[in-house]
């Protein structure tokens, strides 16, 4: 990478344009590259691994591997039970250095399974004698092939749910049961998260809207508090536009229902802004598949501060892509007649108003065709309760 110019160290704030190491092991070509190279320097371990020295590089990103982690966020790197595979390494040094660095990011990267997929690397509890390389209070992010668990500043319940979300799907149910037995998640948390393969392996997309980077991904069980904060940020006008009636509270049970939809059939997406370890919801889009599986009701809400950023259009476009893959032929929604931005959104995507006897006088029903191949989703019981408004 150095020879090809992929890495040139020019953005380092300490030792710019130089590669710093404590030792060099490799082939003869590696030794030839290092010999008399003014851009490579070897320093003692106490200097290279010093957290204070590491932190002098701004935006330091520390990526360290791990063998296992438990649902509280404790990380094991050098052992598995009584078996010791390595001595104490530099994980903690570089981890602390990245934390102390200006805009630094400490990351733990690991596979979701071990033993050829027979066991989960994310465990309800660590095995006896396991050596903890990084304590739960220090871990910020754990990354597996199923996504990113954000742990910094999260409660025990949120930590467990974040880690279950990035565990291998084959082990999520048993991890959720174990967390429930320990009292780490409430008894009403009965649904383990399912993969949303329609959005790719990581189930998320990074998008840029008006010069700001956002994350588009499905809502997760661990988003309950985020969704409540999103709800309480709304004005009364937005709530009226979205729900069609006054709603004063969003209790935990209601937030649970909204983030724990069956994503293999229905869909609930959010657009998130990342602020350090925090993820803030700015928009939510959903569809709920009707009985018979050929149509789905859509609904949106966008925060007042992020309107006219294209968020509703992005959500609509993504939901139509997913609907097409799932064999859904049309999307529809009820819109208040005075909700002109949402009416414009439906028209933009080919929606047309239709007459409907069940539509209130102050509403319009829009139908959007989705061109797709026939599919046969399982039947679903009709919903009851108030009808959803499509936007806010």
C-alpha cells in the first residue's frame, strides 16, 4: 500500500509522511523497502504504544480485533475460556489513544461466529477464566459483518439490544432469551431482530443530503429511546399531520411496537445523523403490507429542521425498491388535503388520488403503482384502530 501510494501519511499531525513502528517482520522485499527509507522510523514500544503519543494524531482511528464479547460489551481478545492464545497486546493502548485523540474513533472488529459457525462470538456471558482485554465502560463500537453496535453512553438494555442486532441471525433468539432472564431487557421484548436483506448485507446505506452525511437503515429494537426523542421533538402541527389526531405521549410499549415490526414483511426505515456516538433520527418511513400481500400502506414523518432535504423522497424511493423485490404491486396512503408537501411527494412518484368511501372529508387517498413480479406473501390479519396519516 505504501509503494502504490494508497497510504502516504500526509494527514498525520504527528510524524507527517512517516510510518512509525516498533519492529519489522516480513519478506526480503519488505526489508529492502524499509532499509535506509527516510519515511519509515522504528521507535521503542514505550513510545509507539503510549496512549499520550497516539492521541497526538488527530482523527486517530483504532481498529482492533476480538475473539468474543458479552452482551454488556466486555471484550475478549487473547483467550477463550482457559485457553490463552496471545500475551497482553497493545489493544488497550491504541484504544485509549484513539479516545483521547481529537475526533478519534476506537473500533472493535470481530466475526459474529466462532468454531466454523457453530457458536456465537457474541455471548450472553463470557466463559470462566476469559481474559477481558477491554472493559465495557471503554468500548465505543463493536463491528461484525452484520453492522455496527454503538455502545458508548448506552444503557444496559440498549447495549444488549445493539449487540443482539449485530450477532449472527442464528443466535439472536437465544441471546434475547438470555438477556430477558437476566432482566437486562423488559419482558415485552419478545422479537429478535431479523435481517433485512433487501438493503444489502450491512442493512444500511450512507447518503449525503445537502452537504450532510446521514445513515439510512431499518429501525432496530435499540432505537426505542431514539424514536421517543424523535416524537417529542415534533410540533403539534407535525403530530396532527402525521397521526391525524392529537397525541401527547409515546410510552415505551408504543415505541417498542413501532421499532419491532416484522421487517421481513413490513418495513420501517429511519434516516439518522451521527453525532459522535449518538444517532439522531430525522425521518421515518414505513409500509405495512395489506391482507393478501399485493399492496401496502405507507406513512412518513420528517423532523421540522430537516425538511426540504429530500429525506421523504429518499425514503419513498427506497421503500418502492424493497416493495418491488417483495412482489408488492402498489403503495397507498392517506394524506390531509392541507398537507401540500406530502401531496407533492406522492404525485412526484406517480401517485394518483382515488375515491375511497372510507376516506375522511379532509383527507385524500393516493395510490402509487409498483411494477413487479407476482409473489405470494403469507396472509395477514386486518389491522384495527385509527388510520395512519401519511406524512408530517
